[in-house]
């Protein structure tokens, strides 16, 4: 969980990625306070969308893929930097 918090807290802002507002913990759990976003769950969006139409599919997938591309670049750099300081890194 510490790694996830560290990575999420260093991400550059992106409209398709929920912001991490704060973290705190008690004796047994770690809590991550995340931005509340309006709208439907992704599952609901998919269920309501007519996936037979190419335009509708692209409207759903393009923002998701843009956010994943942004995450991939950020997380990959974070992993490379942390591995560069490890004696066991290849």
C-alpha cells in the first residue's frame, strides 16, 4: 500500500485520473481519501452504451486509454528511478 500511495501522490495531474487528497491510518488499516467525481461508474456507462456503434465505443475507450497512457509513463518512470537505486536491479 505504501508503494501505491507514493506513486499516486507523485502523478502529474490528468483529467482522467482521480486525485489523491490525503492518506491516514489507524492500527489496522490505511485509508486513501480520493477526489469524488460526478457521473456513473464505468460498468454502468458500458451497460448503457450501444457498443455496436463505433463512435460510441471510441467515446468510452479514448479517454480511458489516454489516462492509461499517462499512468504508464508516470509509473514506468517511478519504477525505473526506484530500481536504479537498488543493488538487485538488472
